[in-house]
């Protein structure tokens, strides 16, 4: 009983594994995204950004430093005369002090805020660069996926052709035994079978190689998997506002604007609170007190870089020039995208129309091949003539397969180009 149960469980598991072997294009693309090594930089970059923003936030906090010094001077202040009843001032040549200094920004003209904005924009550009790289990676996966689909179709067509030839070979052998056929008819048929088997072997090798590469790119076990044909979309959106490369240029321009804002903020006046407290001998604020004593000072300090010889102005000018260059790049990229989408749209229409003709042609070729089967049995045509019709049907079916897979691929590439698929 236990043995029967184990067999049943094994069959269920095997059945389930076979059902899960089929893979879709979008499952492969999702897995490729998770498997792409460089994307592991994203959480690292996000953490680095948060750390830098925390650093800028802490620039508002007071800074306290501890200092100590001991010095020996060759000369000290002394009066060149003495006054009756006034004690002489004896400033020691050896002096020492220990003190704390306080620095507290009061008004930084928006420098810290501008630094955070610029750093965030810089991080967004880096993230967008990863997104663009990921999109190209997934395009490579999609193209390989469609190549394997095309190979699969060709293998199915060849398998069908070999089935027809096998049936014909049986009939020719029987006819040869009955003396109503010639040896050459059988040899020609067997020669064509070998040719088809050679193509089949080459295609199987190509498929195995393609699946191996697809496994590496996606991190999925594709060796025993079957790829599903994507569903054709009846309507394809041609709006390219979400194109990743255009978005990246926009992000770079935002970064330039943030950098210019930072440069402007650095030129504005800033106010800081400062203070100092400690012990020294002599007291640095009262040289008449030569004994160890405490001292302190607190105040406000304003800083304003009024003139920097036009350095900031030139830097801002270069930023604006860079922004103008990016406007040109954006215009150029827009032209390229519009051109590519226009070509893809025309290709879609051409392939859709071609598929209609392919279906009609395949129906005719299939009927011609079926008629040839009857004619060769009746002796109206030779086996060679029949083979010609079989190969003609095969070529027509291959043409339809190429057009169909090309249409699927073209529609997916449109999704990448417009940003609908990233």
C-alpha cells in the first residue's frame, strides 16, 4: 500500500514539475531583473544617500572641540619704565592653556538644504543609469527569448516534415517491393530525410546553447523548460514620454539646477555663533593675571565672500552651458525615438499584413501537398515531385513562423522604446 502511495505522489510531483516548466517572457524578464548583479548597488547607493543627508542635517548642530597648547616665547610684553606704587607686570615666557571651542551655525543661507538637494539629484542620476542598464539587459533577454521561440517553431515544422517523409518512405518501400517504384525514388527520399535531420540536429544544438545563455541571464533553470509565445497586443501605445533615456536627461538637468542653487547659496552671507572657555596661564584675555585662571568669550560672526574673481560666475555659466547641451541631446534623442517608433509602427503594419498572406499561402500549400499525396499514389507525379511540394509547404510555414515571431518581438521592443516596459 505504501509503495502505491509513493508512486502516486511521485507521479503528481512529476506532473506538477512538467506543468511549471513552461516559462513566459515576462517571468524571464522579472527574473533577469532580480538576477542582474549590478542592481545590488541600489540598496548600497540608497544607504549612502541617507548617510550623506544625515551628515548635512548634522551640520546645523553645534560643534565642540577641545584644545590644549603649551608654548615658550623668546619675548614677552614688558613696560620700559616703572611707576611708583605700581607693581611690575611679569608675563611668563612659558605659557599653557586648555579650552573648549563652540561653533554653532545660525544662518547658512540655505547651503545645507542646497547640498541635500544636489546630493539627492546626483543619486537619482546614478539610479537612472542603473535603470537604463537594466533595460538594455532585459532587451538582450527578450531578443534571446524570441530567437529560441523561432528555433522551437522550426523544430516543430521539421518534425512535422519528417513525419510526412516517414509515411511516404513506407509507401515507397512497399511500391518498390511490388515493382511499381524505382530505387532512386527511395534514395532521393532518404537523402532529403538526412538533410532534414541534419537541420534538426543543428537547431537542437542552437536551442540548447540559447537556453544555457538564457539560464545565465535570468538565473532560472531553462534547460528543460518550454517557452510560451507572448500574447499579441491588439493596440500598442506609441507615447514615448516614459522613455528611460529621456527621463535620465531630465534628471541630469535637475541635478545641474540643484548644483547652481548650491553655488548661489555659497555666495550669500552666513552667521555663526562661537564661544571659547578654558583655563590658561597667563590668562590670554588678561596678561596681568599670570596665575592659572579661567576665561571665556562668546559672540556672533558674519562671513560673506563678496568677491571671488568671478569664479562662481564662471561655474554657473558652465552649468547653464551643460544644460543647453542636454537640451540638444534631448532633442536629438527625441528625434531618434520618434524615428525608431515610426519604423516599428510601419514594421508592425507590414508584418500584420504579411501574416494574412502567409496564412492564405500556407492553406494553399497544405492543400497542394495533400493533393500531391493522392497524385503520387495514383502515379500521376513522381516521389520527387511530391518532395518538392512538401518542402514548399515547409518553407511557407517557416516564413509564417518568422513573420509571427518578428511581430511579437517588434511589439515588445516598442514597449521598451516607449518606456511601457522597463
